[in-house]
C-alpha cells in the first residue's frame, strides 16, 4: 500500500541524486509481503556535536510519520526529527571520500568532519 506524501513534507526535501540512489538500493531489496520499504531519516541525541543523523530502511510506515516523495520511492521522518530537519535537503554524495547519504541542514550551527553529527544554537 502506498502512502501519499504529507503536506509537511515540503519542509524537508530529497535531491535528485539521493532519490536516484535510494531507487537503486530499493531495486536490490527482495520483495516483501508488506510492500516496498522506505528510507527512514531520523535525528537522535548523540554524536560528537549533540545530534546525529540515522538512516535505515523500514518496511512499514508509522501512523505519525511524515512521508516525503523521493522520485518513485519514499522517505519517512518522525515529527520530532522533522523539527530539526525543517528546510534541510537529503543528498547523496559520491566522491573520493566515499559514497553516502548526507543532510544539508541550514539549522546546523556546526557539524563534525564526517557530517553525521551536528549542533544547533
């Protein structure tokens, strides 16, 4: 079952490169009876700067999830994480330093060298 994108999804968006890579990842996943998984993007306490991003494939959408369209895929964000992701962009970087999802977040006052943790003012 496909869940339509939430009106709140415009606060956090997905770049074309992230949507393309997510589609590639999902195409490699085995079929499940519950349908196609989605990428969950969450913000948790921790990391070297106070908060850290977490990425995981999730088979089911929770009732309070905010659903963001990512091409033909979906990204899920819980409401508490959305508060810290408002205005941010999920991107995919493929460089000499490695290939990974990254979040360009205008709310981040500082971030660590690896780009997975950040702080806010």
